[in-house]
């Protein structure tokens, strides 16, 4: 979906069109979730939920097109993620729950989806190993599809700094991937 179509759907959602909000959610949520996974890992679903709660609450006051909406949602997500990281750093860590629950058998034809999810997880884990400024720039530019000025606004930096961080991050990823292929 291009930014014009997303902007139209956002406009309709602002006026209370629930179906339009569903379109906006389905378009933006996967990218937003990928961005959050790159920032905070396994707890991204919870932070995404908090993000969408804020989006719904404040949507009527939003003004802008599809690209501006992506940027606005990413800014909210980033603030929620940073709040989460601050909370986690001051509270004691608990041990993870035991993952011994039996899962129902997956229906046929999900092999492709599983491989896609594995490659997405692998890509996000590689991005998470980058320095924070590079990781965030790559996530905003590539995963969320924001342009330089919009990503800069989310991060509170100059567009040139974001483009440079994104370029350096992508270069590091490329070097890591080409090094892994040689082995």
C-alpha cells in the first residue's frame, strides 16, 4: 500500500471508520512490530499493544499523510520501548517460564511461513547486534519504510546523521552476511 492510500485510510479512521482502522492496523502493525523486536526483543508484542492503545486514544488529533502516520506511530512505539527499557533496568529480572506446553500440529502449507518467520527473526537478531543508533536507523528506514527526515524526527537527530547511521548499519550487515556465506 502506498502512502497516499494509507493516508486516506488514516483519514477515514480518524472520522471513526472501523474498517479503515483495520486497514491501517494491518498495514502498519507488522512493520511496527519488527521495529520493536529490533529494539527490545521478546517483549515487543506487549509494547506494540501499548503503542496501539496510544494511537487509538490520540488518533483524532493526528494530522498528516501515510508517511507521517508511520513516523508518528514509530515515535510512540520508540517512547514506549524506551520507557520499558528504563523500567526493566530498575526491576529485578525473573526467570523465564518453562516452554514445555504442547502446541497443536501446524496445518499443511505453513512451511513457507515458518521459513519466512525464521529469516525475519534472524535478520532482526543481526540488526540487534548493531550499535544502537545504527540499529534504530536501519529499523526505521528499512523495516518501517520511513524516509530520512521522518526517521530523523522519530530519533530526534539530523537527517544526515540518520542516513549515515543507516548506511553504516546496512554496510555492517552486508559484511556479516557475506562473511557468513564464505564459511
